[in-house]
């Protein structure tokens, strides 16, 4: 066997041997991808739907921001933190079924083959312009988990058409109201303990007979002079540590006693139910710890509407009604005004 290897070696080095040694295959300078597609028509518009690997998207897509290209750019600046959050979500097993919307550029050399069922394009940075989904594309590229991504591809658009489509995508779609998302967290089983407590308290204010906020709450959507779940959460969540160990029902009863006293005193300044205005509501809720401490000291923790009213009453003496009827948009300033009056009117 060794002699055979030597003879082969000699043969290969013989000048008379006409065998040509194979050279290593050269790396292709261009690469093309093919994916199955469906052609979709909406009115006078046509586009293709398909799925692409996330790494191919990352290598072929680009954006044009106003900052980078003041003349032709129209995308917002990339938020890397948002992209990192998307990557983390994907790596934790999350799914984002929304389609990335792309516009094929000349560099893609896009064409349809295979009897109209296959889309072919050249792999090159800038082959596609992202019209919607730049943070998802960047987030997918940062994720450790490879995935197939739903994609919509427009072809042959002018920059004017791309800009108009970008505007339509970002103005015609309305996000789900934040208050509705809070309301359905329980159904999705992603509600933490504080979210559950706040939801129960809000629901009691919304439905209980004798609620200080009766007729002033809006659980599912924004409404003028109504307290939404979002406003309520922002106001009441900072107070939860004060109620450590208390049930949602107990928290409701204490807060309702306080807001009932405030509502009665406010009604003496204006006929309108001003407590339903978010600025007024947040200011009085933020005042609660200072008032509750005085009730605890003076009335041994008996949190009744009468005792809260005894502490709050002096604040309203000679208070200009305009302070509540036209408080401006900053609830912090109104709270500071109320706290100052509380200190000034304090008696031992």
C-alpha cells in the first residue's frame, strides 16, 4: 500500500501527466435568494407576501432617516434600546407576527420566476428600503434566535410613493388604547400583583354604590373629564406601599372616604364634578399621604369621610375657585399649591 501511494505521487508529478489539479472553488461574488410568494392586489396597488430569514433581512435592508438624508429621508432615528427589547423578547420565546413592509430598490434586481410563484433578488445591502418595521428588523438581527419573518414587498415605487405609504402606515393605524391593554392584562395572565390590586380598586370605584367617582370613570377608552385606568394607575400606584397588608377592598374604602370628603368640599367651589378632571384627581390623590397622616394622628386612624373632611376643610377657606376650575395641565403644581395650604392651615 505505501508503494502505491508513492507511485501515485510520482505519476502526479510527471510532466507527461495531463490530469489538471482542481483549484479550490472561488467564493461567489454575488448571491441570489428565492422565496415562494403570493401576489396581493388592494385596489390599484400590488404587493408580494412572503417570509424571509431574519439574517437575510438584516443583510439586505436599509432605512433613510431625515437626519441622515434631509432631502429624501423619511424614517425616524433608530432607538437601539427598543431593538434590544425586541431581541430579548424573541430570545425568551416571544412572537411578532406583524409583517415588515419593504420597497424593493434597483440593487435588488427583483424579478418573479417559476410561473409567478417565486420571488428572486440579489443579496446586497440596500436591496430593500424599510417602510415599516425598522426596529423589528434590527431587533431580530440582534437576537440569538433565528426566525422566519412575514414580509410585504412593494416593487417599482417612486420615492414619493414610498413616503406617502410610510405616512399612511403610521397615521391610518390606531394603537390599542392603553386603558384597554390594562383591562385585559388579566385575561393574558400577565398581570402582576400591583396591577391586579389596582384593577380591583378601580373596578370598585367604577361600580360600587356610594363611590366618590360614580359616573366619573371610563374603564375602556379616553373620555373628557373622566378618570381612565391609565390615569387611575398613575395616581394610585405610588400609594400602594402605604397600604401594605391591606386588601383591595380595604384600600378602596379608605380612598373612597378621602375622595368623598374632597368631592363634597370641591362641590362648594364649583357645580361641575371637578374630581373627574385628571389634573384635579391626580393632585388630590397625591395629597392623600399628608392628609392621611394627620387623620391618623388626630383621629387614631379612623379614616372616615367626616375625619378626612375635618383635615381638608381649612384648605378650601378663601381658596379661589379658579384654582380648581382652571388648574392648567400640570397636576404637580396644583398638588404643591394644596400642600402649601395644608401646612399653612395646620393647627395643633
